[in-house]
C-alpha cells in the first residue's frame, strides 16, 4: 500500500445507477487529485483539491461530481454514466505547498459501465 | 501548454540487457519530474523523483537523469529482469502545480 487507499477496487454499474468512488490518504498531504486512465491514452487530470479549493478540467462532464470533505478524504460521485466512461480512475495526493514533493497514487478503481 | 512525450512506446528486450527509456517535455519551467511504474490494471508506483535543481537520482538498478534546459529525462535500467516488465510513465510538475504525464513506455523483458 502506498498510503493512498481507493475503494472499491472494481465497480460495474448500469447507465442509470448512482455510485461513488472513495479515496483516503494518511500521508498528511494537503492536495488530492482524480485522474482518469482510458485504454491507450495518457492519464487525464479530472479534478484537483488544493488547500480545500477545487480546480477542475473544464472538459470533464457534469455526470462526474467530486467532493472533498477534508484534506484526507476525496470522493467522486457518478451518475448517468456512459459506456465510454469505463476506465481506471486513480486518486493521488501531494503536498501542494511544497513543489519539491512528488505525487503518491492509489491502486485505482476499475470502472465498467454497462 | 506542457506536453510530455515518451519514446519508445513499446520495448522488448532479453533478460540482462541494460536499457534506456526517454522522456521529453516542451516547457522547461518545471518543479520536478517523476518516473512511475504501472503494472497492468494497477495503480502507479513512484520510482524516482528528480527536483528541477538536480541532475540525477538513483535507486538500486534504476538511474534517472534530468536536463531541464533541453527538456529531457532518461530512465536507465541496469541488468533488466522479467519482473521489470511493466509500463513506465514520466510526469512533470509545472505551472499551476499540475502533473502532466507522457503516454508511457511498455516494457517487456523476456527470460
């Protein structure tokens, strides 16, 4: 384990379902991120929570909704997804006030939309 | 906008060979560069982190170099083993504190 824990590891959901992905870090970091990894594409940044302020990639559809209740927990709420949203969703954390720090990633949630 | 390119996209070598993976980036205004390893269907494992003021970092059989002015980094793997088979990702942390990834190099080390 890297210190960043993601649940569930695998998720299969229908297009009309609502589900949430969870991420938790115990590294004392103050920034958390959601990345999407689709087949044969570079990792795509979806959302950033840095010092409790949210920054988002404007190309992310509104059917993805992040929530960051505190600096240790991050959620990604999913609703009315499409089959093309099937991907590996990775959570990461870092110490944002110190650019010398690297990122730590979780093991990811493999999402399949049917 | 920062762009990161990794060459080659895929590499297959016999066990025991020394190999070099390449990473280039377009904006040299970076804070650091990080090399990750990803096994199929898994998350990313950090291998090496090089600060913008550093030239190289070493960990075991791995050595990463950074030439910020030319926008290049290399990951050198000595005496490759089948267990090294994975995808290797390069990422730079730059403006806005964002991490930008390359497309990765898929490495296969044959016994």
